[in-house]
C-alpha cells in the first residue's frame, strides 16, 4: 500500500523523469498529509562481449556471457512537512553478493517540526542533509551507476576515476534564482569505528558553487565547480569508495574494480606494514547544456595529493565529455558517445594515460525500463609493469535496467 500513498516532497524520481535533475528539487507542489513510506528499487543485468590484450601473461581469457545481476532496495519516508529520510540497501552487487546497507540521510527543507512556518523565508532557499551518505562532490555522480541504479547513466560504465564515497557528515545548500552554493564536512571515513588508529583522520571538507537555469523552453544551462579536501586520512576513499564494483568484469587488473584507477594517495591496512595515510585536494568543473534533444555534459578534474611516505605531490587530471541526442515522443530514445581521459603520475614514477571511448544508445521502453547497448574501448599507456602495461580491452555491452 506504500506505493499508493502519493508522491514525496523534494524528491528525485528513480525513473526517466529523474534525468538531469541533479540535486533534489527545492520546490514542491506536494502537500504533507501525514507519514508516507515509499518502497523503491532497481535491478540491472549486463551481457558482456569484451576482449583484451596486453604485455602481461596474466590477463583473463574473457568469454561472452552475462554478468552478475545487481539489485537495490530503497526506502524513502516523508516524516514531516519538509523532512524526508532516504535509505539504500544493496541486495546483490559485484563486490558484496550479500545484502548490505549502502547508506542514507535525513533531508530538511522545512523546519515545521519545530513550529509551523519556522524560518520559512530562509528555508525557501536552504536545504540541510545529514547522514552516512554519498557526498555531493561534482556532478558526475548524478549520472553514474549506483549498483542496481543505472537508469540515469546513459552508458554502462562509470568514469575511469570514479569519484564516489559514503562518509558521515552534513551538507548545507543555498539556492536562489539559479545560483547554487553548498558547503559540507565529513569525518573522512568510509568504515566507521571508535578504535583509534595509529594514523589520525582529520575532517574532510566539500563545497560546490554553480548556476543552473532553464533559459527558455528549449535551452538549459548549468555550470558548477566543486572541491573535496582532506589534510590527513588513514585511507582516502573518494576514488575507491564504491563497494558495489565496476561494470566491466575481469578486464586488465581483474578484481571487483577492473577498468578503474585509484591514485593511491593513502593506502589501507592491506598495505605492507599497515596503513599509510595521506592528503588530497580535488577540484571538478562540470558544464551541462541541453538544447531541445541535444545534451552535453563535461568533466574536468584536477587531483593532487601524496602519501605520508612521499615527499612530492603527485597530480592527476581527468577529462570527460558526453554528447547525446534524445528523441522520440518523450525523448525515450537516445544515441551518443562519451570520451574519458586520465593522466597522472603513479607512486612508482610511471607517467600514465588511460583513455576510454563509449559509443551507444538506449531505449526507455517505459519510464521505468531502459535497454542500453554500447561499444567500449579502453587503452593503457605509460605503465612499465603489471597487468596494465600496454593493455587494452574493447567490445560490446548490453544492459537492461528496471528502476522504480
């Protein structure tokens, strides 16, 4: 019966209507008439036909077959006027096949739980989020696949350096006439524990400034800049925080995160000799333009950091560009491409470059059902040893998504 209790306030739908909404909307026409519980979910399955080659003799001999199906369970609860809770559980994922909680948050858009109309003029523009949650660094995470939730990603894989982590913290947003400002702080930890480590983890800071406006019925413009900074952490998870696993199975590096890159600015307790802490500052700029059915999304990212064992700062740059054309009676069909490039210096001194091209399209059979097809090719240059040396993979991927 939860599905028939009506829509939620300040909520981004988990279907085609949620495309390009980015942050949850600040305006709503939904009246609060008591507690509402919404049960949602997402299920995704890929058919993989990839081949690979490289200097290493240890690359997997890839066949053509289905990957493990992934699935999410979402609970969204309207607790009070302008007060909403979100909780996501991964029922099946590549990295953890058992069910486990990804994280959640409490979102505050009204303070009526204190008293009706309390600071209403301020709360017309302010949103507060607190929880053990996915942080709002950059805009690319709004278009990424989150385990079973793949309906907002026009392609199958996420970016090579996948900026995603869940940490305990809070974010405060201010939005007015297209302007977006956000500042947040987290404890810098993915895995929570009160046991004190030999290496302290300082609070991490995240911020975003931008502009987003529908200029006219045909044209929308958005431009944001984001920062994530940690001065000291036992382990930095911003590019290693996705515990669901990558979408290109068993390529090059193997393991659950094959096809991705973590710059390794702080190593975990699995490192020889124990944890090796570090520091990192990352900037991301994201332009977004939609003109009628044409859609462009861009990404430039600069990441600088070092481990406590390093004297010099290492730098990585990531570039991304997506160009899509959506058409059909409800823009339910699209074709397009994505280019992704990462350059930087590894801890062993290798100056590396990883490039990926995706070409494909999709069909929203209904607003809740999406079928995708893509051709992907990825190349590794500059690695002097290991499975990434002179490696490449390419081929076709099919993906089916059900999300509600």
